[in-house]
C-alpha cells in the first residue's frame, strides 16, 4: 500500500561549467504528494494493472487511507507509472537530484520483478537503471548498467505484512558513473557493497525516465502491496 507520495525540489547555483559549486543554500519544496485521498488518475501518470488485479485504497490502522496494489495470481503486473503534478505527467530531468520517500508493506516476500523501478521508456540503453525488488526474502537494490551489467549493491531482509519506510535518492546522469543512488531504510542511511553511502552509476538513459511504484511479475501467487507515502520527498538539484 502507498499512502502519500511526495517529491521535493531544490535548486543549487552552479559556479562553473562542469563543476557544481554551491553558492547558495538549497531551498527545498514539495513538488508532488501522492495523497491517497485523491483519485489515482490525479496522482499517478497512468495505471498498468492486469485484471483482475486492482489499484485502489484501503484503511490502515497505523497510516489511515493508503494506496493498495493487488496483483492477482498468474497476472504479470499491477503498477503505476510516473507521477502527475497539476494535471500533467511530471518530466524528470537529467543532471538533477531527487529524493523519493514512501512507506510500504507486502502481503508476501516471495521473489518478484519489482516494488519500485526507475524506469526508461522509448529508445534507451538501460531499460530499468534502478530497481527495488524482493529476492530470497530480502529487499534488494538492482542497478542495471550499460552492457547490460547488473549489480546488487544492497539487500536487507524484510517481513511480510510489516511497514517499512524507504527514501531513495537518485542523482540523474547519462555518464557511466556520473549519477548516484542513496538509500535510507526506516530512517537509517544504508551502506552499499562498495562500503560507501552512495552507489555511483548511470541513472539517465532517455528523456522519458520515470518512477514506477508496483507489485509486479512474476510471482505465481497473489500479492498485495500497501503504500503510505507521507511526503515522498524528492529533492531536485539543477545544474543551471
């Protein structure tokens, strides 16, 4: 279930071409809030949920009204693509930094295709640069680099029917290691397999890269995801 999602944007001044020189303090503001009190058509770019799966809302004792993604057994996917700001799909930008925050719980921790995708559309080199998915009972971060070369720099066990809060920081770049990812789980910044708090990678591959919240293939059983995104902050840092 997702309750409220939000993205925060901040702009930094660039003092020189090719080098980000912070001349002023970043100013952050929420650019998107995935309030489950609004219709999904006003929150997400579009729904992609195979029948008889559903995207709707439910009432949770801890979080109130939350988004509920239910993928029926045997179906390929139940997901939402992108976000809407105002009445239009939001266009993420290259050379920017976004932090996306949400809380979620899963009815099953069986292996799946994705719970979150930083997804490419149209012509691309990387179909999905960044993915959070279940593998072997652990929430796993997958990074697909050009090649393709797949890396799994982070994984932590999670339990079914238990809420967890994620903050995913993504700096967008079309350079092989020009971008980076940060991850926070339940308020704690996570370390990656490189021993650092940032994983360098290529995070931008087309002009239509989008976030995708999902309970997706190929789990043979039915799966339900509840999401409570109270203010899914995504900070945006521009180079200009």
